[in-house]
């Protein structure tokens, strides 16, 4: 869980999809990115690490 500088918490609103060509093992090693949004001030941060 990420914490915002305003004191609110960032919630994940979108997670990157795995590229379709990846095998099961490659998916395990693939670091997806996500977009998070603060529940208090509404700040959105993209490209945050998810996995
Ligand atoms: Zn905030």
C-alpha cells in the first residue's frame, strides 16, 4: 500500500496487462506497472511497481 503525502492512501485503479507473448514462467518474472489514485486528494500516479 502506498501512502500519499496528504495522508491518504493510494488505491490501485489500473494494472498493466501482461504482454500476450509471455509464457507462464516469463509472467512470473515480469514486473507489471499499475496506476494508483489517492483516496483523499485524488492524486494519480502512473507506472508504479505492482508485482
Ligand atoms: Zn493524497
